[in-house]
């Protein structure tokens, strides 16, 4: 069977959003409008700004409304033919069963119930994303909302960090630097925190990088003319915020995202030149962000956490893991690496599914970039480097954070899946991008096995 016949109807063309004439229904427009508000409240929580709203479940109300208005396309994406067309969604859905199995294998019924419900909420958000964001216009709308709201959030945090404003719901922290004075006293630095889901400095740094990619996308849009230079202001705010977090993971994430954009827009030579220039400039940033030491300090502490996690999943926990949320009970803290966290808590099965979400996203972007004929849609072609950079930057940040099950991670995966769903309609023959079959399963198993082995050997060598 040819590829074209194996993948006959691209997802974005079959999601059931129109009334049969190609015209959007009022219900579909309502669902998308509510989804935009869901993303706004996910990043900047009204209840933190206005105390009177603290008791109102605003986010829950909005997402339930969006799901109710979008149930038909959501159900479409859960059908087996659609799941085969989008392995990212297949892996995300599979993670729900992996989370349940991680506790069921230990007969821990309370954990089975609470963990399954917890991740089911995240999965609902992801499915809503891929269901309603099905055109380039809607992708741009989501990108615009996330960029603007993120800039506002980071701007408030920077103003409070600089003591230019006193915002009571933002509290910053003093943290280690792995540096000492000439007397041997450890230097500590104040790190900027965010709000809500992005309260931790490392979390807000990943949001900053993602928002920076989106702002750069709008900055490089020739259709907006001189107005596009407006986005230099938000980029300055975001850059200042990233420095204020003193986050090593955030810096690595920014380098990965920036390198991806340069690689896919300008080519490999420019990417190599940019990497060399970035490495040369790092010593000039004399801060916690450039002090990376695996033999001592927080870097070595994280290696020990990874080692304890690998020890915990030795037989009989290798297949289904020690249970979602149980890493800290074994190692004292979470892994500070989302991929190791998934392998340990969900076992080889669940860890492979989580890895698969990013693996298939990267594979789809790679195939699009390497196509002999570029995409026929101008905006989709221009969006490609930035969509790939979002995934690359976030995946790099997850190497230093345990954010395996949270909504922001699946927001990035949702955008990748939505982009690739629409791109599949533009590729000839259809199905050239992603399709779940024996070959795709084999590729995933081999790539996941190699990643797991690489993590294990890295820990074995350096965690002394």
C-alpha cells in the first residue's frame, strides 16, 4: 500500500468543525474564543491580582465551556484513525493509561484515582488544543495571546524584582550560586519568581523563552510593516526577565530555541557560527546561569537524584515504574529532569510514551524542513522554524525540570501537533510526515532505548 492510500484524510480536513459548507459554526467560534481565555488565565491568574476572585474557579469554568462547545472535534481526535495519523496525540493518550498502570501495578488504589484524574485534566487541555487550533489563523491567534499575556506577566515580575513596584503576590527567593568569596563564604543571589504555574524561577524562564520565540515570530512578519518593530519592546522585557531568573535551564532553553530558528531559517553554517559566538559570550555573563559544575553544588545534587531514581526502577518496577508522584518519596526530591522523572515514575512504558510526544514532534519538524519542496502555504512555511523552536526550547528546559504532567508542557506539544496536523494537508503525497505503524513504533522504541541508556551511562559516569 502506498503512503498516500495509508493516510487518506488529513486530520485538519476532517475534524467536523464546519456545517458541511466549510463555514464555521457559532459553536466552533465560541469554543475557540473560550480556549483563548483559557490560555490567558493559565498564564496570568486573575485570582492572584484581584483577591475577590480567589474563590472563583475561573480556569475550570472556561475550559469546561470550551470542551462543551468543542466535544465533536475532540471525539474525532480520539478515534483510532485520527490517533494513527498523529502519534503525538496517541502517545499523550497512552500516558493516561501509563499513569494509571504505575499505581495499579502496586495495588495503590488511592494513587490510581488521584493521579489518573490529575493527568486526565491535562489531557483534556491538550485534546482541546489540537481540536480547536486547526488553521494558521487560529495558530497565530493563540501565539498572539500567549506572547502578550506572558510579556505582561514577566513585566510585572521584573518591576517587582527591580523594586520599582511592590506586588504582594510575587515573592522572590535567595538561592545558591556555586560560587564563593575569597574568604570561602558562599555567594547567594536573589532569583526572580513568577506567578501561578510559573512561580518557580526555572518555570518562568521556560515561559520567557517560549514567549520570546513567539515575539520573534511576529517581529519578523513582513506583512505588518513598521508595526512589527513594536515587538522589540516585549523582547527587551523578556530578556531582562530571563537574566533576573538566574536560571541555567532557562539559558540552555534559550540557546536551543535560538539555535533552532537560526538553523531552519539560515542553515547549518550560520547555526554553527551562532553557537560559537554564544559560547564565546557566556563568560561575559558572570552569574549563576553560567556556573555549571557537575562535580559539586546543585549540578552534582541533581545527578545524585537521577541516580536514586534509576536505582528505584530496578526489577520489578522497570516496566510500569514506581508510581506517578512517588519520585520524591524515593529520592527526597523530584528528579529535576522530566524525561528521567517519567522513566522512573511510569517505567519504560510510560517514559517511552512521554519521550514519544517530543520524538514525533521533532521527527515531523525535521521531515518538513528536509522536504525537497517547501510547503505551499506562505505563513505555514514562515511559522515552521518558530514552531520547531518552541518544542526544542521547552524540551531542553525539561532536562532540568520535572514538569512531566503539567498543562504548560502539553500546551507546547499541542501547538506542535496542531501545526503538523495542518501541514499534513499541504504535503504531497499525504502521510509523508507522521503515521503510526510498525516502523514508527520501532523508531520510537529504539530512540527511547538509546535515550534511556544515554541518561543511565551519564549518571553512572558522573554521579560519584
